[in-house]
C-alpha cells in the first residue's frame, strides 16, 4: 500500500480535479445530450461504395477516426494524445520497405537501429530505446525476455493497412511497455480490400545485393459482407549488405560484477561470405459477423555477418570432414590461419538465426448493443516469440571504411544443430491471455471505456548444447568432462550440457477506466486510472547440468532456488482538448507509463559468451510520465487547387525514473532521465494528388549520471513530397531524412605494438583509459522513386532508390556507458528495388 500511495502522490492535482468535476457535473440534467453513436472500437473502416480490388484506400484524413490514442474511434485532431497516422497508400507512395522506414519519418522517433550484433531491431523514442509498445491489431508483440520487437523485413508491409503512432506514455489504456510511445499496426482485411493483388520485385546494390520479393493478397466477402476472408503471403530473400568494416574479435574475460578492465581482441584476416537469407510470412484473418480470427505465421532463415565464435586464448580449430574415418573432427588450425585467406582457413559457415520474430493467433468478438450505445470487444490471443541463435561474440567495428574481413574463431564449424563443437541456443518465449473492453455512451455528455486483461508471459530455460543429442561418439569425445558425466542404466556414459539461462514467468492482471466528458461541445476533458498486478516466478539457481540422448532435456540434481514476487502499479492520465476556432484545436495532457523488468535482467544467463550477467530478481518496474501540449489546425480546404493544409506543433516534458542500468554489469534500478522535446509537422495536399510534407524534431535529453545523452540525434528533419504527371500515369516521390549529429562512446582504438599480447597470438589488449568518443555529423538519407500506373491495364510498376547518396555509416551503440563493449552496427548503402504490381 505504501507503494500505491507513492505512485498516487505523483499524479498531478489536475487529475483529481477533473474527476471531481466530472462527477459533479454529470449529475446536472441541463447538460444531457447524447454523443454520436459509437463505431466498433478496433474495427476497420467500412468499404467505400463501388470499391474493387484495383483500388487502394484513400489516405486517412485528419478528420477520420483512429483507434490507438483512446481505444475507441476519435479524430486525430481531437485525440487527447499526440498522434501520427501513416496509411498503406502513403507507405506505397513513399517507397517504405520496413516499419523502420515508417517510424523514421515520424517526429520524435529515430529508427534504423540494430542491437546486439544484429539480433534485434529497435527505435529510439524521445531518445530512449526499448520504450515503445508495438501492437499488432491491439496485441503486444514486444518479447518478454529482451523487450525487443520486430521492426525490419520480418514484418511484411504488404499485410498492413495503416500504422497509428502515439507519442508519449500510454500506460493507462495499454499497460506495460507503453513507456514513451505506442505503435498500433492494423493489418488489412476484407473491409478495406477486396479482390486479388500480387507483386514481384528485384533489388540490388551494396545496401542489399540480389534481393527478390513476392507477395500475393486475396480478399473476399460473402453473405452480404457477414463472412470476410483475407490472406497475404509474403516472401523476401536477400544477401547481406556490402559494407566496409574491420571485424575484430573482442574477448571479455571478466566476470560480473567486477569493474571494467582490460579487453583483448585479435584483428582477423579471414574473408567471410554471408549466406543468403530467406523470409516468409503468412498473415490473414477470417471473420463471420462480430467474430474474427487473425494470424501471423512467419518462417525465416536469416544470417548475419558474424561467425560462430569460440572464446579461447589459443589458436582456432578447423573442422576436417575427412578426419575420424569420414565422421569429421575438430583439429588444431595451422598457425597461419590468423593471416591466411586461402582454404581451409577461409572455409567457414555462419549459422542461421531467427531473432526478434513472432507467431500470433488471436480471436476477437466485437459488437454493439442498446442502440449502439454500448460497445464490447473481447480478445483471446497467443504470441510465441522466436529466438534461435548460435553463440555470440562482440565484434568492434574498428575503422569501418576498411574492407570487411571476417575472423578465424572456430573456422569450419557447421551450422547449428549439426555442429559438433559449436553451441546452439534455443529460447522458447511466449505470451498468452485475453482482454475485455467495454465502451459506453453515458448521460450528460460522457463517453467511458472500462476494461481488463489477464495474461501470462515467460521464457523457458536455455541450454548450452555441446553435442545436440546426436549420439555421435566423436561429438562426445570432443566434449568429455569428468564433472559432467552421467552413467546410464546400461553402463554407458553421457556427457553434460550446461544450462545458460534460467526459466522465468510473469502473471499479469489489470483493470482500467477512462472517461471523456464534454461540459460543452468544443471542450473535452478526460481522465483515467489503471491498476496492474504482476506476479513474478523465477529460478535463480536452476539445475546446473542436463544430459540429452535424443535431443530432450532432463534436469540434473543440483537443485534450484525459486523466487516469487508480487508487484502493483497504479497509473493515471488526464487531458483537455479545446476547439479554439473552426478546425483549430489545443491539447494539454498528462500521461504515465511503466516498463516491467526484462526477464533477461531477472533471470540472466549464468554464462553469456565469456562474460557473466547474473540476474537480479529484486528489480522493480521502471516509471515514466509526460506533460504535453499541442496545437493543430486544418486550413485551406478546397482552396484554389489545394485540398488541405495540416499544421501541428507540440512540446513535451518527459521523465523516466527507476531506470534499469548496469553500472557493473549487474542490473539495478538506479537511473533517471529527463527529456524536453519540440515537434513541428506540416502536410500540404493538392486536389490533383500532389503533396508536400515536412516535420522537425528537437530533443534535449539529460541522464542524471552521465549528463547530456549524445548517442541519439538532438535534431532531425524529414521532408518529402509527390507529384502526379500525365493524368496520373506517372508519379514521382521523394523522402529525405536529415539525422542530426551523434556521438559514440568507445567505438574502437588504434592497435599498436605497445598493446600487443603474447598470450593471445595476433591479439591486442585495450584498457578503459583508451576509451574514445567518435563524432558522427549530420546524416542525409535520401529515397527517390517513381510509379508508372495502368500503362498496362491493372498493372503498375515502381522503382525506388534508397540511400541515394550511398552514405556509409554506423549507428552508435544504444547504451551510453563508460565500459568497454563496442559492437559493429554498420547500416546499408545504396540499393534499388524495382517492382511490378497486378490487381484483379
């Protein structure tokens, strides 16, 4: 209860005043006037009369309804939150390839970040990472272990109808992880599309060589629209981008919580060729009346430009398939392998991985009752997160303009699970549960939404598989360890497999209420509360060893220590929207959010590579709040060839506290940040289809421990436009993003003889005193494209060039910490994509 009182105490006085005023005035019959009938919350816009499969939905106007801001239909202008909508038509017109591209052009967001050696993608929200809740038709797809989310090619844009982006916390309505923003991805259905559409494309360039894509979307309605079906199947294959970077094997011999010390690395001289990656996804839905089932089922085989490292201080080993009577064996590599690019030294394989991807199946019931004054939305869902990878090693970029070279650690190892001495990791993550939302038109100009949800999320234990259960004698011969022997019933001996990540599970139950009250038509006041209970169950010393014969895992006998914790969170929100004049609106709001600790921080591996990250099950939730103000206006409607001019300016003050940091590689709640941000957006559209848009973003982010945060852009400008020529047959478009200067702590250092180490042949030693800061200037990312429409009936062609200036750059590390631990995050150079579209 002390915690609840503390959380309530930071809610501003305006929240309580609004609720009290709402209760008082609701009793006055003089204000009784019903609001317009509610539409179905979470539903799709009704199809336009005469729509066919050859038509695309018109761009969502600012006066049209959106769902993410209030969990019920409301206009962008009247929404209590700062919100941006990007439609499918805009995504096609601008040549967006990924959700990254979409968010890159939204004020307040900085996209295009890979994390942890290309395993995850992320976007900075007001300068902070892992702070945005990404929803798939209202269901969270943020994985519970790492707080990561899919934002790259794995999410097929061809299956998406529109993206609604809310800036600022949204914890009252959406709960966990709506920390500084909410991104609601709404997929296509038969309500907005009907017919058959297919596309095929080819792309090339140093940014993405020899890429092929294909997509088919089919949708139909039966029985006067009661039965609806849509299926999208997308395929993408590509080779890894051709960047110039020196790959240096970083070795971190320290064990937490030891302070930062010397690191060793060896510049590798073995060329590495990354295999082709393949991405496939089937996305769709089927509905009958008020019931709809949605699914997203991906499959991918993706490769990254890192080898299967083995952390060791001697010369590497090579896999010799002819040894051991043809069974193969790992043999010591020649001493020249560290510098020899010829076979067998260069005979290396890169294991496939599937990180930051998800399967989703959900069922939704949605209907209205009592003359459309009551709306009900009930959901049940299951989300399975894919997280398969081989052992990782940190690889600093060095001087990234030099030719890319690989490394010789464990050269010749086979892809998991066939590798005899390599190690494969498999993590089974999940989230399953349900929610119920009820919207109601109440007397006296009140519109309320009440809801609750219950779900379970967790991660199963992860094991270091030395033999992968293949039963090969040569495999076990290479991994004999007397401390890990298990005698079988027949007298034979099997050898142990180490657990490297403990299991953890979190049960969540929540309830919220949010009410909007209009004392008069031009003023809307709203307030809400949310209570969320979290029950954590984790193992801190799970069984130390398991053994496997047929691939199954059997716990050892070392015992375990189980930790159970209960946490409560209370959030509040309050807002006011005033229609100042005609279509000019003023907004002021206060919102709160929270982020529960990642399960990785709670049950962290006992051995991640060569560095240990012990978990901390005592971690508390991270808190955030924002105070925001916005003015927006809609001008020049149908004026002399102009369809509309939309202008928006806003300011926000955001504060995050109880931030989880790792000052000694042990997670703890000790961080605090404040952010002041200013945004401006403009969209000008002509009646003949041309448009011009511009937005600007300024950020002042300060960390209580490290001062001004410098690894994110303080300023950012996006501008673009499109024009139609020859009666709409030719359409030209462009998007230019100017990302402001950024700094990166500890990118690399210059190797010299003074830092050479004899204990690690060909290697060097770095120390904290050698940390340096690299400065990145303004970054211009330019995309240009063209559409050719209906030259051949029902066939369109498009050509887009990304990174037209072929800027070669590496994004800074996401964490600004004075510890050694650099990773290479080079981004793609120039690439083009040509596509053909057929609509039937």
